[in-house]
C-alpha cells in the first residue's frame, strides 16, 4: 500500500495500533458457539469480555470450533456442542468455564472438566415451566390427535361431524406415570393433576418429598409401565437411563398407552419404539426429542400417524430462552471473576 503523505501514514498507524490494542485488550475471551444466542446474555458478556463467535445461526462445525477456541477463558455453548477432551485441549490452559444454555448436560464431559478445574454452568429452574407446558401440549396433541385432525380438516377428510372419528383417550380419570421426578417431572405432575387424573405415579432413584403434596406415588419402573395410561419421560440422560424405554418396556405398557418424551432421545431405543408403534404394541407416542437430532426426513417416525414429532422445542418460550441466556452469561462472568456461579454443575 502506498501512502500519499506522512500524515495519512501516521493516521493509519494509529488506527492499526488501536485495533491491535483492542484485540489484545487483556479482557477475557468468551467463545459463543452460534450467532443467534438470545441477545440479553450476549450483551452482558460484551460489557466485561471480548466475545468471539461462530458467525452463523447454526451450530459451529467441529473443525471450526477446534480452530477458534484457542485462548478462550469461557465457552458459551448449547446442547448441540459436544464438549470433550479435544475441545478442552484445543482451548488450552486459559479455559476457566464452560456454560451451557440448557438444563441437560449430557453433551459435556463433566469428569474431564472437573479434572482440569474448569467450572461448569447450566440453566436449571428457569426453563421448568416452559418445558412442562410443552410436555402437556405434546401429551394432548398426541392423545387427541391434533396434527392428524388438522391434516384431515385441511385435506377434505372433514366430511361431517362424526361420533367415533378422531377420538382419543382423555386425561380425566386416567393414570399418568412420570419417569424422572425432578423439577420438570414435578411441574408436569402439577399440571396433569388439573386435568382430574385418577392417579399420578412416578419413578425416580430417590423418594421426592414434594410428591406428597402433589399426590404422586412412587413405584418401581415395571409398575410405572404396566399401570399407566400415559407414560411421560422427564428423566435426565445418564448411563442408568440410557434406552430404558426399550422393546421390553414397550411390551410391558398397556396396548392403549401413550408415551411422551421431552427429556433426551437417548432414553429410548428408537427402533424398538418404531416397531411398537407400527405393531400397535402401544397406541401412540409424542416426542420432542429423538436420536439423532435433527431427525432425518426419511425416519419412519415421520410416516406414522400415531406419532407426533417436535423439533426439540421444550424450553422454547420467549421468556425462558431470554432468561436462559442471561443465566449462561452470569455463570460465565461469575466463574471468570472467581465469585459464586448462580447455577454451577457441582
Ligand atoms: O435445556 C435442555 O436441556 C433442553 O433440552 C433444551 O432446553
């Protein structure tokens, strides 16, 4: 580049210097794994940190993530980002915190982070209502066949009101079984109770004291399967819950049972579920989570009338997503500043 004058050259030099100063501002670097994380959290981070991010509204490709993460003090990620040894190695010793905008953290190698003294943040509580609401929406959509009914209405199947057409089981008087009775399981139980259900059963590793006030009864897994008209999975994905809903579990359920999953696809043996739906071993299923995600368009699940599939939108209320983003940012800032994180995975 040829500069016309000494003045222009010096002006350029000043601007390069200030750019270089900004780039090595001494502020901690936080890497965000996609460009469309809710702004409120991102703006909080920008006040204190240099924020770098994958510039697209889609998950950062693995290669890019490994390349870009070097030198970061914090990672703001989501459940689509696998945080494992390779990512931690690529980040290097500067990394102090990984915070995920989710309550589930099965995508993070927790042990490896702990071994390296890297703090972990997540977003419990703030998405409980949103996820419970969506669970109820899915439960009703599946039992009362809403997508199928809308399709009929739109495509000429609605010939007249008909007494036995588009019928499905009601919640009133039914037995609802909830697998996993943490925050979300309990919030679902409180909501289904309002539908005048006869019994609420739950399966959980430990007794939950909150169950008494809700009126839910602890049972073993087999009882949950055999007794329930609706079986709802709210259990976190851990080694003990991996594919607990398998062929044998579906065979134990009532033929009229409806299965709903809003936790993780990994709790279900999906091939066994497909067979059970095809053979009417159970009546229907409503899934907000699948394996893999996104579910390929040629998946048999999309072809089954007795299956409703949603694209993992459990926590997708506007309010929940904003507060999740804020909490993720606050977790990162607290860890970097050495103060107590508002929601740390211990
Ligand atoms: O938070 C989670 O774990 C979800 O699945 C999506 O909000």
